[in-house]
């Protein structure tokens, strides 16, 4: 890939889907106003036997052990040259012409590079920032945006920015007119493959709740820095030991997360209820299954 500095770096892990990946990348570039300013940074597992030779000149490729999403995204971002980072999936098709111009136009609202934008995935929509867009500068200053061992990164980042909103700093924006269609099997837009089935959809719920303190402290720190114009890098304690909770502990910690949050009350309540609903669904669906890493 040409080594000129880019504007937007799309980072994503991919496994066993070279055809889908190529379709995704082509849709990104074909719909972009300035495709030459966009780069892809891919993480590919060492044991993935798919043929990725065609991507050698189309993307920056990082190969490594099969690991957590947080680790993969961090490695990709560190290699990215773009000032704007977008976390994405390979099961996506872009439907909006000149989508990059819309992003650039919105960035003018945030000269300090503190923002969270997210497109319309035609599934979760405004409810969840399925594909977060943020500045590399913010990630470098606050690595807690992407804990290394957490998979629920979209919800984690969204919660941080809703807590900022509760503190009077509204830097989260849903781009309803930028469509990155998520072709997920759960909504019938693709077939269930091994990449989907290998992942336990709710395996990180306990960890997400245990990271509540980090999100609370991080939102306070970002808001404080915006007021004081601080430029110092702040690395908060952002590694939580993986602990599985029983149902009582889960309910208790989830309720504490509800009370100790800067986010608006309605958002907090919806998040509390959402995590309870996921727990119940997890019990009903996965109680007799052994998750695969």
C-alpha cells in the first residue's frame, strides 16, 4: 500500500471471509468521494487458511495469534496513519455516495478532536454505535477507550460519550444519512458461518459491567481536560481481571453501574434493562452450550 498519510483508517479483524471482505472494501472505496485518502488496516489470525494474497496491496495487514477484539483493534490503530479511526466489520456494505465528505463536514464541529460519530447500520440504528468513528488523537491520549480484553467495544465507547453528555459535553452524533449496512446473520442478511458461530455473543457482558468504573472515571477526566485545556496523556487503570459473576452478582453490579454513572437517567435505565435482558437471553440460549473462543 502507498505510504502517504491518509485521513480515514478503517480498522477491522477478518477471518475466513476474503470474498465478503473484498466486497466490503470495494463498496467503501466506490462510494467515497476521495478514496485515495482512505486506508484499511486488517488483523488476520495466523491460523486462518483463507487466501488473502489479493489484499497485500490493498491494505495494511497485521497477522497474529487469535486474540481479543481489544488487542486486535489496538494493534491496527497503532499501524494506522489516518487521523480518523473507524472500527468496522467485514460483513458490511456501504450504501451512501460521498459518505466520507459527510464525515469531514461533521468533523468541523469538533476542532479539539473529541467526538464519537457513527453511521446507520440499518439494524441497531441510533440505538448503538455499531461502527464507532473517533480520532486517533483521543485514543492515544485515553487508551481506556479500547480495553485490551473487551469485545463489547461499541457499547463501551458509546457509554463513555453518553456519560460525557450527562456532564454537559455532547460529543456523540448519529449519522443517519451515512449507511454502512450490517449484513449480520441474526437479521437474515447473511448465512451463519463458522466465524459467527465460534463467537459467544454474551461472553463479555460480565466484563463490560466490571469496566463501569473505568468509563465513569474516563468521562470525568475527558470533561475535566476539556475545561482546563490539558494536553497531558492520562493512562487510567484500564485492565480488569476477567471475573465471571453469578446471577446475583451480575444484577448487583449492573445496578451499581446504573447508579454510579454520569449518563442521563433514561440512557442509564435503558442500559440497565438491556444488560438484564441479555443475561436472561444468555441463560435461555447458552446454558447448555460450551462457548468457543
